[in-house]
């Protein structure tokens, strides 16, 4: 392998830049030519590909977003689109490709690997919904943002003796809600992975308030439903009037935490080394402290296991 490309695809996340920087500099360190592809698979199809050097990834490790930009590209889902993408890569002499993105992007990488391009996936999403890695790049930062927001809400909630429903992102995965909820002492955490009873939560909130609790924070994963609807259902049951906060895309921005930068840096370099070793159609992850590769087929067909132990801990501590 002499030449590799790198792209970011799907939803962006904090730390994607640190991953791009790591792929580029590690590739150059190992004597490879490295190309950056703009706007994910869209840029592959439209040949928006340029050579990167050491300086082209300077001053980005601390930035959110992605300098390579990202896109959702329907054309790439077709066989013609994939063939065009592979042809463009070959035209530049690129034989390996690092794809930083979520599971949709992984499936794209898998298709390219079947067309003879050596591909490696890196888990770039705030949702933490990718299996075979403990954490995805961006998750730690997103959780920090939610925790910080809840700290602020708590200040004002306790002055006014109010309750708050906070809706967080994560798509079908409850990890942002779980980790942020536990870290901020939420009274209830609603995630798609665990059934819950609004009756029970509403009754508990009321009982706690009557017993002198000054504020309560309910964290709702978007995979469960809208914060607004949950607040309404609580109101109908216990008469309280929880204020609703929807954090939205704020969770995807801002400077990445050191955890995300270090994860991105380790995984980027690892992906390059596995490509050089001849692997393809794999996703890189950090599992129990160890860098590992797993077949993309397996990764996209496996549901991320939910951390029931943490969930139960959060429940025990929320009294
Ligand atoms: P994410 O990577 O964050 O899950 P998407 O699901 O939107 O985001 O996927 C990003 C891009 O990956 C899509 O716009 C498309 O170009 C490509 N992609 C997604 N699914 C497939 C698939 N089954 N086959 C080929 N390409 C795909």
C-alpha cells in the first residue's frame, strides 16, 4: 500500500478533526501519500480529493466539526455510485481508505472494500451506538456538554423549586442519556433500551418534592420520545410543571475533550497501521483498553450492548 485517503461521513462529531490529523500524520510518518476527500462519499463520487501534508492538519486537534466536511450522499448507495467512487480513488493511485463516521458510513466502506479498495472504519459519532468499541469519537464531549447544561439548569431549578425534563440526542441509543444522567445526578433516566413507567416516575417525583427535594432532573433520550410529551405526561399524573430543555445540535459542537482527542489520535494511527498490515473491510475500536479491529459486517449487524450495571447504579443513587 502506497497511498491512502481519509474522509468523514454522516453526522459530524467532536474529535473527527483529531482523527483526520492522526490518519494524515501517521500515514506520512509511514511513508505513504495521504489524500483528503471533501464531503464524505459525495466528494469521492465528484472527485473532490486533494493531497494532504503535515501542515494541512495543523491547528485542528482542538476544533469541533470536520475540516473535510461531511455529507449524506444517496448516489453512493447505488452500485454505479460506488463504482465511480472506486474508480476515482484508483485514478489518484489510492489503495486504502479510512472512513470516519457512523454505521451508515461503515456500510459504504464495506461496499468499497468489496470493490477492491482497502477500507478501515473509525467510529465517529456522538451517539456511542457502534459495537466493538467501548466509546465512539465525540461521545465523551457530547456527555460533557449535557452535564454542563444540567449543572446550569440545576442552579436555576433549585432557586425556583422546579423540575426539569432534558431531552438529549443519541438516536436509538440511550448512552448519552445514561452517562450524562448518572454524572449529573438525574432523578430519572429514560432510555430506549429499558422499559420505564411514567406513573412510577411521576409518583416518585411528587413524593420526593413533598419530602423536601428542591429540584429534579429527568433525562430523556431522543430514542424514547419528545421531552415535551414526557413533561406533559408527568404533569397529567402529578400536577407538576416540568420545564423542558431540548439541547439539540449544541451536543455535537465545541472543542473535543482530551478523552475524545486521545481516542481519535490512537484510532487514526491504528487504522493506518492495520491498512499497511493488509487488513480491509474492518472497523477499528478500543475495547477494554485494547485497540482492536472487527469485520464491518459484524459491526453493522450487531446491536451495541447496553450497560445495565451503570443504569441500575444510576437508579440506586437517584433516590
Ligand atoms: P452515519 O454514518 O452517521 O450513520 P448515514 O447513515 O447518513 O450516517 O450514512 C452516511 C453515508 O454513508 C450515506 O449518506 C451514504 O452515502 C453512505 N451509506 C449509508 N448506508 C449505506 C449502504 N447501505 N450502502 C452504501 N452506502 C451507504
